[in-house]
C-alpha cells in the first residue's frame, strides 16, 4: 500500500470517527430535547449530520475512483451550483444561447482542460474567452434591456461556480517535489479545513455566541463563533501537516488564510442571497440548503490556496 | 410491449425533467386529495404538464391525465406518441368548428372513469407580461357538471425561463411546483365569481418575482 493511500485511510477513519461521534451526540440531543421532532434546531442539526455522511461518502468514492472521479464530482458540483446561481440572476430570452453555452460548453471544457492538464488555457478560458465570447452571443439577438447587468451576472456566475470551484480539483495537476501521487490529500486538506471551520464556527456560535458580527448579512454569525472557529480550524489544519507537503507552521498559516477566505466568501454569498430575497440557494442538500450554501467558503478559498501552493511549492 | 415502451419513455422523461430543473414540489399542509381531482395550473411552456406529472407521487400520477390541445398533440407521430400513449392526454379540439366532441363532456367522462385532470384554464401558453391570463370558462362548465370535484391550484415557477417559446435547448434552472389547498364550487356560485376566485387562489401561490425581474 502506498503512503498516499494509507494516509487517506487514516484520514477517512478519523472523519468517520468524528461523524459517528456527531451522530451519537445528535441522537442523544434528539432523545432528550426533541423526542417528537418539535425542536427545529435539533432536527436541522441531525439533517445536517445525515447530509454530511452522504457528502463524505461521495467524496470518498470520488477519491477511490481517482482523477476521473474527482473531476466528475466537481464537474457535477459546478453544474448544480451554476444552475442554482443562474436561477437567481437577471436573464432574458436573448441570453438563451449564451446560457446554453455556459452550461453545456464552458463547464465540460473547463474540466476537460484539467483532465488534459492544460494549465495555461485552463487558467484563462473563463476569464478571457468566456468573458469576451458570452456577451457576443447575447448581443447578437439585439436586446439591450439591462444588457450590462445581464452579461455581468452571467460572468460572475461562471467565475464563482465554474472557474473558482474548478481550482479544487486543479490541485491534482500540481507537480510538488517529494509529493508524487499524494495530491489528492491536498484536496482533502483544503476541504476538511474549510468545512470544519464552518462547522466549528456554527458550534462555537451556538455555545458561546453573543455578539453578532454582521447582523445585516448573516444574523446567525457571531464574533465568538468566528474567533473560536477560525482558531480551532487553524489548529486542526496545523495538526494535519502530515498529509501535506508543508511544515506544521506552514500548514497552520495556510489553514488560517483559507478559513478567513472561507468566512468572508460566506459573507459575500449571503449578501447576494439577501439582495435576491432568498434564504438558501436551493434545496439540494437536506438541512444545509443548496449546494452553493455548502460550497461558498470552499469556492472562495480554493483559488487562493491553489496559487499559494503553486507559487511556493510546485515546480 | 407498447405498455413497456410507454412506461420506459415516461420514466426517461421524469429523469430528464428532474436533471434539468431539479424540480421541487411544495405541498399544502393537509396533503393532496386522494380522490380524483382537477389540478389547474398556470401555463407558459409545453413542458408544464410534464413537470406537474413528474412531481406527483406515483400513486396519483398514474391516474392523472393532462388536458391538451388536439391540434398540437396530434400534429406528428412523435407528438401523438408522447401525448396520447405516454401521457394518456385528454385531447380536446381548440377550434370550435373542428370539434366532433364536446370538450366538457370529454373531461367529465375522464373524471367519471376515475382519472384526475391536469388543466390549464388560461387555454393557451402565456407569452405576455401578465402573470396570468384570464381563465376560459371551460373549467366552470366542467365543475358545474361535476360539482363534487376538488380543484387543486398548482403554480409552476420558472419553467418558462428553462425553455422559452421557440427554443430547442433547455437551460438548466431550478423550478418549483406549488400545490394549494383543494377548493370546490360554492352552491349557486356564478361563473365570473368562480373564475375570479380560482384565479386569485392560483396567483396566491406564485412567489414574488425573483431573478427574472421581467
């Protein structure tokens, strides 16, 4: 067994341990406080834990299937996220072909470029080609009503849901000395740290939260939750240094950066939801809301994490 | 054999509709009537009845027959196969002078045979900026003939953006189908009052416009 797969096994065992503990706590809380399902907070907690099991198993299966599995999983995530995003933006009939191109050409091409390991074109395909070609497709229909808003929103949707999200599997393409065949663990590091940071902010907030940190954007986020969550997720990131090419201090520093990006990314995406008058992006994940509700912090931290690692660690 | 093919095609259409629209149904608190009833919905796309049909629980779906224009659904062999064989639509002639059967009688006899109906009382696809076109009177005459039947308002949201008129490629967008509480014809209720009440009940299910901003 290679070092990568034994590390991965240890990691999966650890995650299963955490989930079993969470499920046990959720069960006890339900028995004590919500035996007939009357306590909404606890029912939601248990729905979230159940959804976590499904997400962990899906990501685990993708890792087992290798590069193609990871690309297909994140390709699907981009598709579903884009569907949630475009549902909420201004579109008119004149955008029909541009939108069809976004879903059926841009998404597959972006992930194909990762498969083909064409980093140069991968990194500019959406910011340059899609950016210039999509408005051209829209303008051909001659509808100028709210034109700038329409093309800007579609580009934003593509940047967030496809370009940024695709930087998670892009970690597989990095060539890091003495880290051969272990890149999938970088994805695990990023996803675990960001998601644990979200969970820990929620837990710290529920336990000790007093002071709202952004009442206009996200009434459930508190200063106590933010500080506790970021510190504990940073420490966990440092403790996970053995699955990364980093030293413990470097791992902690990177974890700190990605949790901060994740937190502020969550605020940005909340602001968009408020602007559009919705509570959740969708209903794909029971208890969590839409896929973007779960993915927002990963999407904001992935490109930064990718470029830091690429600049300082890869060849 | 034909039964098998139509069932397979129906299943494929359900899977496709869900893959494109991730459609979600919102039910009334008391659930749907278990007896045959009339689902009446807003109409903006050829896919409307497919979406209602997709979200209905299989038990109810098998008895639900869309009411559709014969001109369109008998136009080609494919349309005929989908409309008549797969969805078992009650096909009514739109143009008065081409009618050989009375549409109200056709619908009433489908109900008598134990089917539910999926009905679009606007009569045609709504291409206007208004949220709802005025209802045609057919639904009133049908209910006057079968006054015990439950009427369930159904609001289909967003499907017109998935596939606007004249486009062939659907855009994946999230759709919702909201079912309201069952209504009945009140004793001695006049036609206009009844239609008005049904339109209000249906509009009450529509979310405030988000996104499309049209």
